[in-house]
């Protein structure tokens, strides 16, 4: 068996398999991490003037920490800005959350904003924050990020849930019941669904469940129909009112 020369580490003759790095040969057992002495044969490693280091030891001693996620930046491209370090995928636009990478951006109120978001030049932008939308929610022909489509009172997410509108504001069921729901004039129970409004001659407003707004004689529904009034908030359908 031909010799591969002397091991660059121990200077002894290599008579079997060798590990070669930068034109230097090593015994497999001599090619190890300078800190923990674990074998680097067939493993990823890093080179510093002080020696060769396995991924873990390099991370402990040399790797920068991402200022966004707090994890060490190892084996991936890093971004640096104003003395801070980031994984490339963590350096994002604060509006659309797309990676900025090497693209131009501006800072606004301490946040990094990509140029399309800064200029408002987005084909599909969120009606609330203005950021670009990849997957979102559509309501009344407007698009929203899911985490922007929330109750305007308590910020609970509304995607996939029923909700109410009040003066062009989005309101979740709980806030509607707590702050906006009306009580039925007839049964005195809170109205959680569709309601009917009746204004009396003094212009006072009275709300009813649809099923409670009925003829006082035959109980026929008066929703969407003409009717007579009799006394204080007593209603009769046209047939019963003629009697």
C-alpha cells in the first residue's frame, strides 16, 4: 500500500485512509475540533487562526447572535445593520414581513420598511397596515392580514369567526354583547342576531327580535310588512287591524 506521507498533525506516517484539507493530509483520528476534540472527519467545520472547530464549538465561541430571533447565526448568510446582526430571513420589512436581503429600504419610526411598502406601491395591500399580503382575509372588497383583521375594541382576531359592524368598526361577538347589543322590547332578552327597529311617534327607538315583532292578535310576523299600531307599542297586522 502506497504511503500518503506524514500526518500534518502528529507527523507520523499515514499508511491507511487519510483526511485531506487544503493539500494537507491527516489521520482521521488526528483531524478533530480544537476545543472539544470531537472528530471532524466527514463533518462540517469552521476554520479560524486558532484551529478547526466543530459547529457547536464555533457557535459558542465565534457565532454572532441574531438581534431579531436571538438565535446564533451559523451556516447561513448574515446581515449587519447599525451594529446589529440578523439572519438574512430575519431581516424583514416591518409591514409586509418579506425579507429585505440586499434590497433598498427606509427607516420609519425605528422600523425597517421596504420601498414598495414605503411608497404604497403594492397591488394587494392590507387595508389596515398598508403592508403587502400573501395570504389574508377579504371583507367588503378590502384585503387584510389575518392578524390585522381584528375586533376594533379588544383586538381579538376575527378570521373564521362571526362578528358585527358598528359605525364602520369591526366588533367581535363578546364586545358586541357587552357594549353594543340591544335588549328586545318584548321579551327583554339581549338580541344576539338580527334585530328590528321601531321608532314610536315620539321618535324613541325600540328593538325587537324578528320573531318577537308580531301581530298582537294572530301572532303573524310583521317583519317587512305594513301594520297598525294600537295603544303603547301594540301592533296589528293589516287583516286584524281592520276588525
